[in-house]
C-alpha cells in the first residue's frame, strides 16, 4: 500500500513536470519550425504510454539439489544375510532394506537375559536379608530400651526403699533410746517417791510419749501409702506398724506413770517401772538389730545399679547391631547395580539384534547399492543411498545488494533447461546470513515441489523472484528510451512532429520501463526510428507490426 501511494505521488509529480516541460518544448518546436524549412517526414513506429503495474524481478540461477539424500549406514557389524531392494526402487520411510545375520547377537541377548534373572534373584535375597536384619535389630533395640527403662525404675525404687529403710531404722533406734531413758527415769522416780519435780518429769514423759506416738502414727500412715503404691514391701510396713504399737504402749505407760506419781509409789509400781525399763531396752535392741535391713537395702540398690549398667550395655550392643542394616543395604544396592548392568547388557544385545535389520530413514528412490548377500557390513560404511526427489531445492547465488531485497517465504518461478516447457513454483525457505568476502555474494535456497518427478537433482535451473511491484504508474516500452551524454530521453509524437523530452526512468522490467517524469499517460512515444529523428522532425507513424506498449 505504501508503494502504491508513493507511485501515485511520483506519477502526479511527473505529470506536473511533464506539463511544464511540454509547454516549454512546444514553444521551442514552434520557434524551430519558424526558423527551419519543413523536413521530409520520417517513418516511425510508436507506442502509447499507459498507466499499469510493473515488477522488479531478480533472475538467478543455480543447481537443483535433493532436500533429502541419505547414505544408509548399518549400526552393527556382521555378514549381510539379505538385500531387499535395488537401484531405482521406490521405498517408503521405515521399509526394511537390508538384514544382517543375527545368530551371534541372539545368543548374546539370551545370555544377557539369563544374567538379568540371576541378578534379580540376588537382589531379592539381599532385600529379604536387609528386611529381616532390620526387623530383628529393631526389635532388639526396643527390648533393650524397655529393659533399661525397667532397670532404671527398679533402681529408683531400690534407692527410695533404702532411704526409707535407713530413715525408719534410725528413727526407731532413736525412739527406743528415748524409751529406755524414759523408762529408767520413771523407775528412778518410782523408787524415789513422788515429788513436784517428778510430777513435772512424769508430765514431760507423757508429753514426749505423746510426741513419739504422733511421729510413729505419721510414719505408719506414710508407709501405708507407700505400700499401697507398691513402693515398699509388706515387711517394712509390719515393722513400722509394730513401732507404732510400741509408741502407743509407751504413751500408755507414761500416762500410767504420771498416775502413779500422783498416787505415790507402790511395790507393784516399782515392778512395773522395772518391767518398762526392760521392755524399752529390748525395743532398743530390736531397733539396732534392724540396721541389718539397711545394709540389705543398700545391697539391693547396688544390685539395681548393676542391672542398669547391664541394660545400658545391652542397648548399646543392640544399637551397634543396627549397623548390620546398613551393610545389608549396601549389599542390596550392589545387587541393584548388578541388575542395572545386566539389564544394560541385555538391552545392548537386544539392540544389536534389532539393528541387524536396516530400515529406510526416508522415503525416496534407491540411488546406489554397495553390498550383496554374503558380504560384510560394518558401521560407517554405507550399504545403500536413498534420494528423495519429491522435494527439491535450488541453491542460487545472490549479490549483497540484491540479498537485502529478498526474504524467506517469497515465491519464485523456476525453470529448468532440461524441462523447457514447464514452470515450477518455489518458495525461498533459507537465506545464508553470511556474505562471501571475495565474491560479495550470499546464497538462498528455494524449495521446489516435484510431485511429477520431472526435475532431478543436479539439473541446472533459473529462478525469477519478484522483489518489488508498483501499481498505477506510467509504463512505456524499454526501446522508447535512449541515452545521450549520461541523460535519458524519449521522442513524443505531437501534431505529426517528434518532440525530444528528457525523462526520468524508475523501475524496469525485461521489456518495459517505469517513467517517473517527462511522459504522461496517453503520450505517443517513438519506439523505432529514433536514430533518424531530431527535435521538431516531421514523422509518419507506421503500424507496429503486431507489438504493443507492453
């Protein structure tokens, strides 16, 4: 569209300039005809300047090449067992072409498959061993943890029982000593008779016995609660109960002693006081004998501590055995890696069997055959060549000035000398971004459809590419314009005479030229006989013998 408006603007400018030039030159022609005698009319042929479209085409040449040309190369080595095609045969993509003997490859594949089965069996065994070891060591660790916790609980109970035992024994001894002193004092008072001081002492004894009784009751109640919780054995509770009962008896004795003091000493009182002393001493002996139980409790603590140490060692050993799981895990990983290796070997062998059959990588025609059955084939050495002539391309050289005018996707008309009566349509699909520094040329590739397969790779061909097109411009035959002293002119016939006009030429085709200025649409231009003319020369228009302005 921009080209169209530019062409219109140029045409309007050309018309204005042509009008001015025409007026001036008409004046000159009048003066010339006034000064010179009329010359004899020169016969000429003319064509009419018209408004039309015009194209700028690049004419390029090159060699037709196949878009797909493949050397079929085997991927494995072996003896050729069969060749299924020959030169000139049409083949489709994926068609089987050649078969290489597979006896050795099949044996290798079967051997590799057996290796995979063996590796899988080893992996299963390693997995089972890992799982079994994991379960066994996990259970052992849990049992050791439970055993350690139990041993620690037993140690805690043993220490608690030992502290309580020691406390009870020492408390009982102290109470027994107090009872002995109290009984001895009572006996002395009974024998000495009651005095005010004795009365106070008896009252103090009652108070002390009452305090001892309260302490014994509290100790008994505490032991009863511990026994209910299972912390101490029944034996300890029985001992404390006995002490509580002794404290009750001592309190009763102190009360009775106070009563005797108040009543006065009697023989039976003295005997009772002596009996109280004996009983208190016996109680002290029993309390001191209970110290053996403290030692036994301490031995229980030591035994519990030893049990904790053994449980800790057992747990440490069980946790250490968990390392065997990591060893079994590595065995399993090694077995898995062996499976991968064996599977890779099997896959490689299977590929060798599969690669023994060679298939067409593209559709096309067999252009060459290099092997026969019984011959050897090896990677890197082609066995066949396939050429696809259905889609060809023409590679052409383009000057650096013209390279900027073409673009990918532009259409082209292609003609081959070997097929003179056909014109093929192509499209530019690639441009070489680099320009050769010596020749200052680049290259372009034009794809050509060849469904009839008339074209063949290697043919010489020419391509015509439209790079620019103008619409509604002044167009004249190229032979109407001639050059003099670096300028371009044309003769316009007006009133039977030739008027020489300077013109500006724009785009040119093979047979036509665009006139930017100097000529208007409808002007009659001399296209034959210009060399006989001069300004104002009379002319005689002759028919063009079948040619027109185009």
